[in-house]
């Protein structure tokens, strides 16, 4: 996917990537390529990632991808759990959005 995206960018195309939240989540410090993790919100959901897209973005970065748009509708997404359990959902959502502006994993 990375190489194909890089070649498309080289041919003048706009290239985007849309990972599920567990594949690119600044709230989780670890990263690996497995997609068989349990969700922190549902222990019986074993198809979450752990920042696997950080490797893709580290290798190809903004030279290849024009837009990265994180899917927040992933089943048992971290932000969904955080907002549902928060006493201040607007602040939780604001802090979440701001967390993507800090290049902690790049």
C-alpha cells in the first residue's frame, strides 16, 4: 500500500489514507503490526490494532500522503469509550482532536 501510494503521488495524484483509530492512536504509546489486539473497551473484541500505521507514515510520510483521516466509527474505538465514560464529553473530544496535532510518534 505504501509503495503504491508513493507511486501514485509521483504520478501527480492526491493520496489519502484513512486508518481505523486503533491503527493510529496517540493515546496508546505502543505500536506493532498485529491487528489481533483486544479493545480497551471490549475485552472480547480481538481485532483492534496498535498504531500499525505509524510504520507506514514514518516510511512514506507527508511526501506521499496529502491527507490522513482517522476513522472514529471503528467498532469499540478508543474515543467512543472515552466519551461514553467521560464526565465532560466536549473536553474529552477536544483533547482527543488536539492529541493528533502533536507529532509524538513521528
